[in-house]
C-alpha cells in the first residue's frame, strides 16, 4: 500500500467536504483502479477515519480521528517549512531525545517530532514532564537558524507567542505568558517550552524546541503533585479540543514568527510577547540556585533576560529562575 496515495486521497476527500466523489472519478484522478481506491479507503477506515460510501454518488469523509499522525496533521497544514517532515511515534521516552538524534543525523530545518505519550518527558531544570496518553501535544521542533548561541533564549519567547496565538485561534481562551516559558490559563500552567541547543565552534547547529501542551486532560489525568498547578485547555474551556487543529495552527504561527524573527529581528516579537505577559509590571519573587530576589519585573531585554528592580532601586538581569507572583 502506497501511503503517499492514501494521504493524497484523504486530502482530496477532506477538501471536497460534504460532496461525495465517485470511485471512478477518484480512480481517474489518481491514475489507479477503483479496487485500488477501495483499498486506500479501507486503509483510512483502519486508521480511524469514518467514510460514508453512498450508492451511485461515491465516498464522503464524515469524521477524522484526532491523532497526531502525519497523515492527519499534514492534511490541511498550510506551512512551507515547519512540519514538511514529521517523525511520529506512538510512544517514546521523550521527543527531545528523538529530535536530538535526528538533528545529529542532519534532519532539515522545520522537522517535527510528535508522540501520543512520553514515558520520560522532561521539563526545565531536569524536572519530569507529565505526558498523559492521547491527551496532549508532546512535540519537538528542529530549527536551524543562522544566529549566535546567545540568541537561543529568544526562540523560547518566540515559541511562547506562537503557542498563545494557536490557543487563541483554536479555542476562545486567552492565555498569558509567565517568564520565561510557561503559558498560563487562569494562573495555572497549560504549556511548557524547553529549548535545547546543539552548537559547536561555528555556532548553532540545531535548536530543539520542546513543547508540552495540555489539551484534553481531566484533573485526574495529571500526577497528584501537579494537579493544583496544572490545567488543560479542556478543563478551562469545558470543551474537547482538536489536537490536530492545534498542532496545525501552532506550526503555522511558528513558521510566521520564526520568519519574522529572521527577517526583522526580535523587536516586534518582543512587543507581542510583552502584550501577553503576566509577569511584566508585577511584583515577583525570583528563586535562583544561589539566591532569591524580590522586586518589580520591569521588562525583558532583547536577549530575553528578565529585568527585576529590587526595593533598593537596583536593576538585576535574571537569566534563569523560578518566578513566583
Ligand atoms: C517546562 O515547562 O519545564 C518545559 C516542559 C517541556 C515539555 C515538552 S513535551 C515535548 C518535549 N519532550 C520532552 O521531554 N519535553 C518537551
């Protein structure tokens, strides 16, 4: 079975929406027999597609399964760079590990790794990342920007803006960004971003941007230790959210904003980031490994460093910390 043809057939049926297309017409368009078309239809049904076969009219897609398989994601994907190559596995320890491996083997800019569940998902500061099966988006994106390694943290901020725009587009929720990489809904975390780097003397070889997006979890789906601080789009909106639409939208905004970054620099994106930030202008406590500072978060620098003014009037640059508000 040629999976590329199955893929094209799914795309054709989805694009014709409620209009049925006859087996003969499909056979002519694809240059294969009606029996071959029928076999591809069966293949799609096995993958969870619901396809109606109407006598004398033909085939019509009624429902698409909400998996993260490339077939579903790439049908309807409008990007040119990000997501053209998707590596999908049903389960893995961490998509970051796979993405690092692929990047080392020369995977192109824009390669995406997706999975339904991670057995050893990792978060910032070597923390564990809870990745319930089929309930979230567990994804790593390989980027190969021509920038110096010091600029890598800006990509976390660019990604945060892309995540917020995608959530806004697919749901009616209004997420906020907590510096540096948390996306919050009603003060609880729904998304984390982990940016890792492969670099050498020539600069950045690859950026591996890991995104963990809590989509359809119920409270019980979270580990007890994060149940009070984590949330999902479903918990906040009361509706099941299409993970497929979310990934398509997220890849779209990643492409738009990384392109904007490459062409125009960080300026516009910084303004966008600040408009979504819940940290800027607020009194915060920044816990670092060797000290804790309290003050007002005044802004971020062009390099994504948080500017914290303490009561004695001093301005501190915070590179990495846990922020409490
Ligand atoms: C954080 O907020 O601490 C960052 C969490 C990042 C989680 C994502 S899920 C997909 C990718 N694979 C991982 O193991 N981690 C990132």
